[in-house]
């Protein structure tokens, strides 16, 4: 089992460019999440999907969009990248939104110049 | 609203010394609390959860509802414990993390 797989691992964008971060899980989990990790800020929730077909904003959703493509896949899109979006992005999944532990991907390190 | 506070950004201890990583939370319901650990260049992974009341790698954490705390403790620090530790709270279908504490164990 691969668990949670994120692509790409690294990405450099110029201001204004767009890109999509991909995330897939093979654990048959219902809930999926996108976090960003910044020094001194910890992990902040961008968007989450409690179940297939639903998505909700987290703490810092501005500048991002998400798609829960199916039960396995949850993508994060930056429509017009800004330097403030330079961060490490983590995708996570859990069995369901009731206190189940999160399983994380390896992260995507994004730099916006 | 739910909130998790980890007051220390960095905690340095000598090998063999006791460790206590502090975590306080704010939540109106009955909390589900976790500790996650991130070793250098690795993904975050679950260390322990309060509901299981188990000890993992010598670490324990007790939920104190009166003080709204969930501090992580280990009696004797090891060099391999050096990592970033995050306290997390489950509530309203999502997990809120603290800002993390970097534990540095000095040989």
C-alpha cells in the first residue's frame, strides 16, 4: 500500500502562474484534507472533504480551489500563484471525520517567485 | 471555534533528561486529542492519541480537562527523539494543529 501519494514533490512557479497539486489515497478513506506548513505557523487547514462529493473551506482558503474527483483523489489548485503561497503543502486522509487519525503524504514544496 | 496552543517553539534537553512538551486546547465539546511527530525530511506521522492511553516510543500524554491540557512526556530523552512535534485536536469534522515544538536532544 502506498498510503497517501502527492505529486509533484517540488515546484517553482512565477507569480500569476497556475498549477494543480495532486493527491491520491489507497486506504479507502472517506475524508481528505489539504494543509500548508509554514515556519512558526504550524499546519493550517486550507480545504477539506469530509466525504466524496463534499468540500469545505478551512482556515486559509483564499487563493485556492479544490476538487474531490472521486473517493481516492483530492486536488488543490492555485489559479494565480502569489509569493505568499510559497509553502510546503501536505495532503492527508482519514477513515472518516470522527476522530480517526490522519495519514499524511510526503508533501509538496512550492516556491513562488 | 477550536484552538491548540503550543507555547514553546524550541525545547532543548540533554540526552537522558526528562521531556515535557506543552499543549493547551480550547474546544466547547469533548475533545479528541493527538500528538503527531515529523522527523527530519519525513512525513508527519501519528505518535499517540489520548483515547488509546498507550505509550509509544516511551512517550505518554494525559488529557487534563480541568486545565484543558494534553502535555507530552518522556522520562528519558534519546537523540532519536529530536523532531518536530505537533499537538492536534479533532472537532467539527476537521483537525486543528498547534504551531509545533521542535525538540532538540543534545548528546
